C-alpha cells in the first residue's frame, strides 16, 4: 500500500476548501443558512404541455401487480452487523458483491454462496478508529478499481482510498483533512475512466485511480469566495459567491476527468442542486429563490424543466447509497413519490414530458451493458420482479420473489440488483433489516 500525501496546495490547481471573506462579513448563503445536503425536494410545478406529436403520458396505477409464473427461491443472506448500520454503497462484479456500510466496512461476498471473500483493511483498522466508510464511487473502472472515502462515521470523511476489487487491496490513500481544513465533512466520489473525482467542502479535484496522484485541482475564480459543489460521473458543478468579483454569483460546470470548464453562467443569487440524476447531459433538481424544479442542462449551461408536477424525484430508492436512476437514450427513468406512494417515472429529456408512471417499490440496477429496466412491484410482503418498457412503461412479469415472513425480510429502501442469470440481490439501507438477500 502506498500512502500519498495530500494533493491540496495553497495556490495553482489547489484542492481548496470553502474560502470565506477575510473582512469578517459573511457572504450570502443559500436559504436555510448553509449548504443544503442531498435530500428529496418537493416539487410543486405546473405540468408542461406535451409537445405536439409527443408521446401521451401513461399512468399505470390501475394495473394490479403482475403475476409471475416463475418463482425465485432464497439462495443466501447476510445479517446486518448492527441495528445502526447504514449502507454507503455497493459494487457488483462478475462473481462478487462488494458492500460498504458504516459498521460493516468494505466487504466482498461470493455470489455463488454468500461467503466472505475479503474485507478491506482500511488504514487505522488496527487502532479501531477512523475506518467507517462515508462515500463510495457508484461504479468501477474496467479493471475493477474503485474509490471509497472513510472516517469516524458515515458523514465525516477524513481519507480517500483506491481499492482493487479482485483482492480487496487498498492501493493508495489521500487525506481529506489538513492543518487549514481540520474538520471532517461529508464527501462524494465518482469515476470517469481512470480518473476519480472527490467532491467535498474540503477538497475538490481529480486523482488517478491507479496511483492516487493528483490530475487536477479546483481553483476559485477569486480570493474571497464561498463555493458549494456537487458531482456525478463526468461532471462537477460549483455554485459560488466571490465578494471580490464584479459578477459575484456564478454556476460553473467542470469536466470531471480534466477539470476544464464546460460552461459558466452568471447568476443573481445562489443555486442549490438537491440531486444530480445524470452527468451527461446534466440533469438535476434545482432550488433557487422561489422555485424548485428538475432541469436538463445544455452544453452552454441553459436549461429546461421536466414536467414533474407534484411528484418528488430521487436518484435512488430512498437512500443516498443507491444510484438506480438511469438515462436510456433521451429517457430518464427514476424512482419517485407521489402523495408518499412509491413509483417509477419516465421523462422525455428532449421535450420535458412525463411519459409514464408505474407503482413500484424500487427501481433495480441491471448488469453492466444491460439496457433492460427492472423494478420490484406489488406488496412488500410478496414482491414481484417486473420488466418495464422504457418508452411506454408497460410491465412484463419476470419472477416472484420469496414471500417476506418477518419485517427483516421486507425491502423498503436501498439497492436492488438483477444478476445476469436472473437472480435478485436486495441490499437494505438500514441495519434493522437483513444487509443482503439473494434469490435465484
């Protein structure tokens, strides 16, 4: 294992934290007095009219849960390490499920039988401190490398690590705190090719995922700036206020691989991104003074609304660990809630129109390269796996999952995978349920 010193510098390609004004006058903050962490945002909007010739919006609430003739059987399960365990993220390879959680660390399980293959030896584990995962890249590189941030708990990240999923080896570490930024904060991390981005209030930039060496670092456009950042695969978005600029407010998108500016827009006030659903094109829940909306951004930074109505959209199944929302061509398929009832919605990102809505417990993630859309539907005590047509929302029954006989066996939030052989992995978000259940 190679330990890499902090890539942060004080000038020129730095990984700066949020800079504050030195004259003691705090610049304006977003409504609520500080940075808004990711969370569902209630959207009450006027529904956009479907463009002439566009597809009609299809509601499928009248349909009962499909009845599947195929029945899956329990294969194996993993108990949660503690009731307060929280799912941070997961990876699925050809033979392994890798799960990261606040109390369980980073552990790989054999898909064949659920046996533990490896548990990553995060630095500090011998001393029993600072080894709780707090962020995980949603994807892996083609060679099975990923990034995990960890610290004292699930919201305080002190170190970023590169991990080889073939062996669980920690390849390198980079500290996310230093003398000028000693307070651990939350973070997110994403991969684009061989470059890993780290997005937090302390550090912002790109690293080589094989070595941990710095590739690029964010530099504020002024000296007296407050910066708020968000990311996804391929993009980093920064909303800033710079007191020493003639145009103090700006919203800027950076290439996650190179750090180059993709576009920048002058603003009259702060813009807050509650969720990022896609990096290319950028699709995000946007909060500005007097308006909440979901917008699709163009290459110049202009944007248009999606017709979400009074529906709450989320990039995952009611858990920050889940990233199941998908962009299939020009169709965004995403978990949603209407009147607190879970559903899957689809939107045409070109016209902004909602194409369909289907009542379902969770949106599933298929194997890499599989464009099929799967979901769990029906009552949580007797779920069904269905396949949804991304254009129409029409459901086709695939298989019935084992009936849940106890509360621990009922999936409510987290990540669902459909394996290439048709099996279903359920990863619950909280330790009050089983950590993993596999049915095939």
